[in-house]
C-alpha cells in the first residue's frame, strides 16, 4: 500500500490531504479566491506532519487538473509536479468534474464549475453515457438542464439565480480529497492515469496593451 498526498486548487480553495497506507485520512481545506501559492506548501507540510509522515514517505501524488480557475489550477499542478520530480514518485491527474461527481450519489448528475466569467463549465454524468465537458451561457444552460438532474459544484448558486432553475442540488463546492485519491489510485493501477497537465475548456483572457511601444534606436 502507498501513502498518497492529494492537492486541489482548481476551484475556490486550497484543499490538501494525505491518505496513509492503512487508510487513515488527514486533510485541510481553506476557502479563498486567491493566494493559493502562499498557503499551499504550509498546508501540505502541516497535513503530512499530522499523518505522522515526512514528505519522503509519500509514495504517490494526486492533483485535480481542471477545469477550474486559471491561476489556482496552475498553482496546484506546479506544486505536485515539483514534488513528484524531486522525489521520483508518480503524479496522477484527476478531472475536477470526475472528482466532484464521485461525491454525488445520484444520476443523472450535472456538475457546474465557476469560470469567473459569465458562463459555466458543465458536464453531465449518466450511468450509461459518457458526456464531454463544455462551456455554456446562462441561456444555453437553461435549455440544456432537465428538472430531474441533481446539480453540484461551486457555480450552482449562481446558476439557480441566473436561470431560475429549481433542480435538487448538493452543497458541494470543492472535491473531496478521498475521492481524488481513490480515482487517482484506480487510474494508476489500471494504467489509464492522466498526467498532471491542465485541462482547459477555454483559453485564458489576455488583454493587449493599447500603449504605444517605445522605439529603441
């Protein structure tokens, strides 16, 4: 058995946990819109210490790869990549959609994740069908979602407000660490593990300065 360390900064939190080889779970979560880069490593060190371990004892790493906020997502990925490289231990990526859906006991379940813009990251989970993630406007979401679907994710409250939907919801605004590790472990053992690379459904907003560039002579 392996000691796992999992990190999730794809959404609105620093979410860190260790699952030891005997199944004990130690975790810490701090909700924040920004500042993950300053908070993450102290939280990692604290959780590892709570588990009675040191970083060299960690046998594998799991990290959410998105979709999620551009900056937060990259903080978690960069940290896990660095830890994996230094320790020569495997790092497994887990879809944020999959990690959230794992905590929803009913199907069909529709996961809604904040884009921090006017639209939503959306993915439907049904037992018999595999659906792709997509970006949707509030109008598209209103037409797409059916009343019997359960909704979960950090964009659910905004979606209900903007669309008038009355679906059953699950108060789940961040993935559960144990679910991230369980998914990563299963993918690793099956040889289907995702690399710790970002999963984007849209590009980052890039603004171009309107100032004239100085001419160097």
